[in-house]
């Protein structure tokens, strides 16, 4: 199997990303949303851009929020049909991470489960969601800013 694409859903702050090193070892250019503020060669993905890899179609959805450049990736198995089979949400939908509150601690989840059980997704209005999500957040770890600069290619 050959690696042909390297997608980043956002500029990571939790840890240094291995995407650029993977690109050095395998050849493809790292791809992030076109709005990402980066200082290294990369491919700028556009909202609703479609990339086909064999029988798989990946559709880019620009989903700013957690980060301005955040994206989700809709994945379709073209042998089954054009409809998306699943979505990779990156850090758009949290189920367990250091970047939120009231998280389940599960390593993975589904949108259906989160819509039913995640209290933040049960709120009706955007202002309620923002107020709930930002209330009583712990301070961001000091390493986050440094990791983000590394992942942007600044340091």
C-alpha cells in the first residue's frame, strides 16, 4: 500500500504533529484547509473539495470553531454508492480530550451517540451552545501555544 495523501483536520495544539515527517518519508504534500496559517509547503483544501483515492471519495467540509481552519472529512465508499459512509471530525466533535468539558473519556464516538447524549448538542440556540461550552473551561496548558507554532512551521 502506498500513502498518497496526508490530511490534517486542523493545526494541532495538544502535541507536535507527525504529518510533515510522514510527508518527508512518503512523498505526498500535507493538506489542510486553505485558511491555515502555515510556514511550510502544503496543499490548501477548499470547502466541498472532493478527492478520490481508488474507490474512496473524501469530501472536505470547512468547520471552523475549535480552530479557524478546522475541517471534517466526509468519506464515501464508491463501491457502495455516492453517499457518505462516515465522517472524520478531527477536533470538531469531541468525545474525549483535554480541550473541553463534560466529555465522556471515550477514545471514539459517533455523531448519533453524541447527538443523543452530549449535553452541548442538546442545546437549541447557538448562543446557548457557546455560553455552555465556554463556561468554566480550565486554563489552556502552556505547551499548547508552543505546539501550535511547531505545527505551523514557525519554530
